[in-house]
């Protein structure tokens, strides 16, 4: 029913090419069907311009991912007279998990980004293959991920904790320690992304040392995700 309701060009969106369209079209239609079948009360979509491959305009005139518009339209146009309640569409800006930039989706591999269900051991192995050009701040996955899962995450946790207490005893230390041999300058600590970027930009921080530390951080992130998913399934 979902496939019959939409015109193909509406499902493909503006940026999807014919060569890559089949899987994307099927995936988007299945997503709409899944939302309907599960009776979801809300659905979150990523609006990060670096990771959202295609956008369209929803019924309110706002720009949002194609998938969000399809869900909204299907409930409004097809199910408005039914007992099924349309879910709340939540647009959030999620982190960019890309590790490589490829000109075409046809050239992408599983090592080009992190996924929700990744085995924690991939935290280091994928990071070793990540793009990381010395001095390049325009696209540097290790810098972006360290900011998201260390500096930003700890800052948000501290803000939430301090909002519920009158003391700062629960403050989480936001320090990134990069281990290096004495010959390479010894261990070095950073307390902000700005400090980390400056060291990387001026060449005092080698890409290999940065990737090794961020790889360990990603192992911890994936371990927490794996434990949370497993715990949710058991309950």
C-alpha cells in the first residue's frame, strides 16, 4: 500500500541517482510501513547536513529528510480517517559518523562509517582506516568524533547534573589524554576541541596518535550501545 501511494520521484527525492535508487527507495518505503505497523508514537530523523543525503519540504513548508516527509504525508493522505494516530516527527541534528568521503555510494564499504549495531572491536579497526590528513580541519572524522563523544558529551552531562544540584561535585572531567612515546613528545592532554584542533593544525599532533586515542574512545561508545541494546532486548 505504501508503494502504491507515492510517485517514484517523491520517494527518490532530489539527490538520489538512478544507479543507487533501488535500495534507497525500498528502504524508505519499508520505513514508512514499519512506522505504521509498530504504531510508533514518535519517530526521530537526522537533519545533519553532512549525513542527510536528501531533503524535501514537509507539509508545513520546512526542509526535512525525505523519509520524514513520506511518513507525515502517508498518515495525512492515506490514514487520516483511520484509528491510527500519526507519530510525532522529531528532527534532531545527530553526529556525523562518516570516516571516509566517497564520490559515489557505489564505492562505499562498511568501513566508511560507524553503525549502531557495530561490534565494539570495530571501534579501533575502522578508525585506523579513517581519513585523517595532517593539518586538515575541513574533514577530519577523529576530531569530529572526539568532540561528539568526549568534549560535547561530558559538557552535556555536566550541564544536566548541575541543573539538578547546587554543587559541582558531580562534574565529569573532560580531558583527552593522548599517549605518545618520549621520542614523540610524551603524553599530552587536551581539555577542549579548540586545543585539539590547534595542535592538529600546527602539526604538533600526529594523525596516527590522534586516531589511536579516538579509536579507544569509540570502543567505549560501541560497548555502551551494545550493552544498552542487549539490556533492552532482555527486558
